[in-house]
C-alpha cells in the first residue's frame, strides 16, 4: 500500500466505531487536566492510562493523543485568566496573556492561544507524517553540546524579561538557575543543598515553584493591596469576543516563528514544550514589528509561545516513532501504552505495525481539529468563572493551587513550595526583581548544566567540542550575536550621531 | 541614593556569598566529569554577589544620571499599577492561613482542612457577604474533592475520615 | 446585585463537575471489612509514568486482575532515584493495601549512596521478586572491538578514552560499568544520562563507543543493525544472543541483573504479605504477563518473601562492597 493509502486507512480506522467520541473525550480530559495547575500533560495522560487497557492499541493511542493535544492548550487558560500556568509549557504565555486579561481582552487572548496553537500543532504533525524517517536520522545528531547551546540561546531572554533593572533581572535569572541545582545530581550521585533532608533530594518541583512565583504571589498581592473596586480586580470585562481574521493576521508572523521554533526544539532531545515556548517568545519579540508591546499586552506574546508548545508534538514523536525512544514524558506514556498492549516500540514500529502508526497520525490530526470546538466550549465555561466575586475567586484559586500542586506527584511538599515561592515572588515583585527571569532560569537550568557537563565528558574535557560541532557552533554564534547586537547597534548609532554633529562643526 | 536599593544590593552580596560558601563543600569533580557538581552553584553564587556589588556601585556612581541609573538599577520602585496601600495584616494573614492549611492537609485530610481555609481567605480578603461566607467553603471544597478524587482518580488524603468514608 | 449569579454559578459548576466525575469515575466495589484485600491496593512507584519501572508496575497490575479480587492502582511518586516513594510508603498504614515498587537502584544502591538507611529495603517487608532483565554492553557495528576482551585490552592501554553511555549514577547500569572497571582493571569514561532512552540516543549519535542497559531497550536496535552485542553481565550466556560471551568469560567477573520487585511497609502482617506474594506468583502465569515478558525479553525470577529477603541481604552486601571500593558513599 502506498503512503497516501495508508494514511487514508488510518483516518478510516480512527473515525470508526466510537473513535470520534473517544478522541473528543480525550481532548476534553486533556484540556481540563492541563488547566488544573500542577497537572501537566504527562500527568493527565498517565491518569488516562488505566482506561486504555480496555481499548485496543490504536484506540488507546488516539485517546492519549487527544489528552496530549488538549493539555497543551488547557494550560494557557488559567495562565491567561489568573496568571497561573496550568502546565509548565504555558508559563511563557502569561507574560502577556494575563496583562491582556487585565485589559479586558481575555477571550481574545484565549482564542488566539487556541487557534494559533492548533495551527502550530497541525503543521508540526504534517511535517512529522511526511518526514518521520529522515528526521529520525537527523535527531541523533542533536547531542548534548547542541542542547546546551540551545539552552544558552534561550537564556538570552533574561535581558528582555528584566524590566527596568537589568542587573536585578540577571540576579533573578541566576537565582532560578541556582534553584535547579538543589537535590540529587544525576551525573555524579552527589547531593547538593539538601542539608541532610530526604525530601530535598528530589529538588524543587518546577510547576509548583512556577505557580508560586506567578500565581500565589499574584493572589497574595491582590489580598494585601485591597484598593481596587471589587468588580475590576480580575479580568473584569473579559469580553466574549473571539479574535477575527484581521487580528489573527496580525499575529501571523508570531505564529510562524512559534511553529518553526516548536519544530526545531521539539526534535532536540531533552528540550521540550516549556523551553520552546520561552525561546519562541524571545524570537517573536525579536522579529516583531511592535516589540515594545511585549510584556504590556501583545497578542503576539501569546501566539508565539502557545504555537510553539503545541508544535513540539510532531518533534517529540520523531524519535518516539522512528527509534522507539520517547522524545518527552508525554511521548513516553504513549510508548508505555504500546508496551502494555504487547507491542514493542522501536525502529521497526513503522514497518511492523503500519496500521497502528497511521491511525495515530490520523488521530493526531483529528484531535487537533477537535480542539477548536471542544476548546471553545470549555473556554466559555471558564470565562464564566470570572463572574465570581473576587474574594470567592481568589479563595477558590488558592485552594485549587494547593490540591493541584499536590496532585501531580502526590507530594505534600509541592504545595509548600508553591507557598514559599509565593512569598518570594511577592518580594521579588515589590523590590524590582523579575519572577519571569527566575522562571526562565528554572526552566532552562537543568538542561544548561547537565548538557554542559555531559558535553565535556563526551569530549574528554575539551572545550573545543562546542565549536567543532557545526550545529552547536552555529547556535553559539547566534547567541553571541544576539547578546552583542543591541550594544553594537547602540554604539553604531552614537558614532553616526557624533559624525553628523561633527560635520557642520568641521565645515565652519 | 536609595537606602532601599543599597540594602537589596547588600542582600544579594550576602546571599551570593552564602551560596559560594555552601558550594565549596560540594565535591569538585567526582568520578566522571571535569566541571563537577560544584561548578554551577559556585559560578551562580558568585554571579549573584557580583550583581549585588554592581548594583551598589550604580547607586553610588549614577544617582546623578537618571538614564544610566535606570539602566542599572530600579529607578522607580513604585512602577506598579494603581495599587492600594500595603496591608501587612492581610498579607501575613494570607500567608499564615495558607501555611496552616498546607500543614493540616495530610493529617486532617482534604475535607476537614479546606473549608476553614477558604473561609479564612474570604474573611481576610474581605468583601464577601455572610451567605457567601457560609456556602462557598463547602461548595468549593466538595467540587474540588469530587473533581480530583473521582474525576481524575487522584488519591486525595482523607485524614482521620479515611476509616469512615465508604470509598 | 451579584448574589444570584455567584451562587448559581458555583452550584452549576459543582453539579456539572460532580455529574461528570460520577460518570467517569470507577465504582468502588464494596467488601466487608476484615477481608483482605478490602479495597483497591495502592502500588506506589518511585519513577515517572512511561518509564521502565512504571510500565512494569502497570503490566503486573493488569496481570494481577486474574489473581486478586481488588485492583492494583499505580501511583507515581517520582524523585530522588525512587527513594521519594520509599519515604512515602514507609509512612503508610501497614495493612497490606499499600505496596512499593523496588529495584536494586531504588531499594539498595541509592539509599546507601545518599546515606538514607531508613529508606533501604530492610525498613520494608519484602513481598516478592518478580522478574529480571539482562544488562548488556553494546557497541557500534563498525566498532574496532569484536569482543569484550578486545575492549579491555584497548582500554588498558588507553585509559579514559572509551566512552560508555548509560543511565544515572546510582542505577544498575552505572554499577555494571563501575564494577566492570574495577574487575577488569580499566578506566573508562562513564557518561550518565537521565535514562536508558537518552543514553541510546547519545550512543546512536556516536557520542559514545559503548552503551550499557536493559536488553529490552536494545533489542530492536540490534535487529536494525545499529548495535552489536558485546557482552552480557549475567552468570550464564543469554538465550537471546547465545554466541556472545558473558563479562565473566571475558575476564571480568561482573554479574548484575535489573531485577524488579515489590515491597510493603515494615509491619504489614505476614499473612497478608504471603497472600500478596501468592497473588503475584499466580499473576505471573497470566497471558498478558507472559506476552509482556516476552516483549521485554525478561525472565521470570520469582522469589517469595523469605527467599527474597535473603536475596536482598546478599545484594546489599555485594553493593556495599562495591560502593565502598569506589568511594561513592556521601558524608
């Protein structure tokens, strides 16, 4: 059977029986799970795993695909409405999303997140379907040095997140990076900053700390500064208007950037949706016609990260399907479902079980299409929540945060971390530091450190490995360029201005 | 010259210093890698301390030049929106209530610990009508419990109620 | 003015959530108290969903549906090399309704390395050892070394040149390599990764000459001609690749397997422990388990509570010796 025939058969298989219902249920579950702070896409998929036993393998896969797709969007709902990232991958979109909500444009922001995210996902899946095997060959060339270079590139965003004080922003970023060193070090088995406590061995819980820094601090802020009239405290006039075509076109460039970033970062092993969302935010700002809006309510600041974190779906599945090595935790759960159905994932999955793989391909496309109707319904329900009295909303959000952060790992220390970092986040806010820069450090810190050290082990201690490997060298060069470019341009401008000022003086 | 900024700078230096001190206790290069587990924390601690020093320097040197001051240190700390006056009572109350709630979460279980917490937050925030005060804690608690326990199948701690509850 | 909508909204949301949850949540079968098991048994796994430990737990749980009247519910509590879960289970009521996943890394090695004796296997009641997977060393098809002996000879002349990719330090992969170094008198560069998958990727990308790990993760790559088996760390040759010698035969006495097992809180009554052990024994006869084992290329290696306890004591002795020789113990 030819490629297209396989694909057609895949669609038929996915749509057969209760297929549509199952996929829609998966998407709904995923959106709700993703929206709950503390429950990431992978956790939502793991919670759905027991249900897959009763299903056959292809149906199990499309159910999980639905949950995955849903969770990628779901996380942005609380992020935009309440400054609370539902999943780590949605942290970047709150930078502008919450500001937009405060300006009364929550529904538009959520609509942009949904539609652009779906576009990004669909494009990345089409790329996956078309190029899975050749991409599978390429993925092994992305090793530790390349991932380190990518992490470094992403960290240049700190400058953009610093706000008025550059030094404080850097310090914040360093703080975030530092937090990732707490716990058991997998490269040597040594314990860092654990002070003899078994609990601290696991290190910080990323999502709980993020929620603390962003959402708990915001809730504490709202409680501690009670000046505003009740009705306007949170996203008062959310509006129910959806983005129209003109508005969607305005974010077209950002969506494109987000898709490209998502595709590239998704293929890189180790770097996932969260890293890609921040890199996309950074790049969208760099290439935007209105960069000064970022951080003050730019729709592009929502479109880019949300597109990117959806677009990693395709990239994650490349090593998963081509090599049997999961590209992310979410992909690992899909492989687990296969294993539990007696199917061995590996390089032969495509040739031994083509019907299964093509049903998955079809399923991926279908669930992302289903995202739009299901997403809109859930979105409207969530917008209703904004009509609650502010004290009720704030109390409910705090209660939700506690149980949500507990739920992911079933670890009571998670809500504790959310609380502690809520206080820290509040302090950072009133003293001019940047919680966003700290979060960026947390997100990229693990990657940066472990891949740096691993690269040096691979190269037997030679630092030259970073420039002898082509992809890595290119990324590092770009990073350097990005850092030096603004300084260079400022210097150039000053030099030109001085020349212009000197010229008439010279003539006279 | 802002005393507040200087204190913050000093805090950064102190914090960075502590980190550096702690990092020196971590093994340098154990077994496998040349940088070792010590490098990153050491570098970051030094970096934070350095930021503190530079901030203090900026406070001393650039206070006469607003543009440069804006570059290096926070020129207008009150850049916040129309925020109301800070109320330490409410702030500490919120933190305290949350801390108590999290501490009681496991031993008391979710169903017992949550309603008082929600009521506490409603009271601290203020502005809730008495009927809301009575109903909301229970409705929210039950809604969340049902969603997590039965919808998502997450084992929420039941505390002493574990023996009584039929599920 | 806002009274009605607030209360109504909350009630509406609550009812919707409750209805939805009731429709999707499972119905709990009611059994009289005093029976064991009286309710679903929680199977705590110290690793994330989708990983080897998790898949094992889910597979055996599925198979146990044929032998236990109550289902097993897998709970993932990842962290600190699996010891987070150990800490949690140690605090659970010892009534047989909570059990813990354990392998050498999470129950012996990591607690010793991190100096957490309360999280070691002997603070729990051993229930059963279930199965074991071989640990293999693999090289590239174009590798200059045709046997482990070749590799050892080369490594002796070129210390720290050979790079071996494997999973995190403290896990069994790392120990296979570290003890192999000691036994063969060589010095190689071990490159730890976050798991078997990333290690394989690094190997495939030619960032390492050798890769070590579970055979289940390697098998298909061998079939795809991307890997060639070098040696197995077992007592006898493997039925999977019978022409490949063991590490012992190649001059380095290293015997380590990735065994997976189940523990329970320390004071669980012994009759309940025995009942669980028997149930797992019976589960291992289930069709679904046999298929899973076949795919995973694992071998059933059942040991009941008493024998398993002796085995664990022996494992602890073995690993403690290696840990001390390598100087890995902290503080």
